[in-house]
C-alpha cells in the first residue's frame, strides 16, 4: 500500500510540475509574442507564418485547379448572411461600377451593361474563416470575360487587383492569378434571382479559390496595381492570400 501511495504521490507531483511548466511557458510565450513588432496588423512571427502559408497556397492556384462544383439542386435556399462592412451606407440608386484603367482614366459601367455579357453560374461550397461552409448558387460574368470585353488585357498583366465598396469602408486585394481564375465571377444573382441587398446588391465578387473574407459585397471600384493593395482583414491580422 505504501508503495502505491508513494507512486501516486510522485506521479501527481510530476503532473503538477509539468502543468506548471506548461502554464509558465505559455505566459512567457504570450508576453514575448506581444513584445514583437506588428507587420500589417499581425505580430511579426504570426505574419511570417501567414506569409509562408501564402507562398505554399500560391503554387496551387492555376487555371486547372478548379473548386468542386455541385448541381443546382444541392444549393441551400437560405443563404447565410455574414458581415455588413461596406453595406451600411445607403446605396446610390444611380450606382455604376467604376473601373480605374489608369490615373485619370476611369470607365463607368452599369449593371445592365454587365448583364449583357455571357452569364456563368457556379454552385460551390462557400467557406468562411470562422469555420462554417455552405453550398451556394451564384450567377454573373467571369472576370476574364469582363476584362476582355472592356479591353483590360494590359491591366490584367499587372500583379494585383484591388476592389472597394462605394463607401470605401470594405476593400480587398487579390493576386492576379486568382482574379483571372476561370471560376471567379462578378456576380449579380443568387439562386437565380437578383442579389439581396445584404448579399452585395447590385454586384459582388465570388471567388471560390478564396475564403469568404475576399468575396467583396457591393463592388464600387476595381483598380489594378503592381503593388499589393490594402485589404480590410489582412490589416486586422488575417492571411492576405486567404486561399483554399
């Protein structure tokens, strides 16, 4: 019995010591992390990890890397609404998409103009960084068709695409290969009907190779750059690339 009690006591002491060491290490690690400088909204070690992930995922983006699609019957009829950033200001009834070709050279495009282009539908598993996903049905024009129609081939040779909401309160930056992916849409329909206001009416981005934080609702402006554009969630410490 004494041997058993001694064994249990020794195991308990060791367990408490390991637990205490773990707590102490976690506290020191937390303090060390918070003593590091921030880079684009994230502490430097975390940002370096995110950049490593980005370099890996970038290699997976190609014209042949397609997200799995589903039949229309598989799409959820009650699409989840998530996030109102950029949607809280009243929508201008005379909304037009602004495409900045170069400084001082902006074209203005109506929704009716966009709807005249070939329509593409996609049903895919929309994924959120919060951990949920949902099979949803969207319709619009392929980004590649849009760029070609409006003579933006030179702009598409640049490294990045930036998009803002009309009130400039939500914005994303996209690497050009992802923007030119064959499943990327400028979307104006959901479940075969015009976009609801809370889903980005009149026009939103659907980019299945990215998490939902990149699917900008209510696009106001599109521009092109060889420097990485600002990105709403990346500035708050999230992964800029946000790839799947």
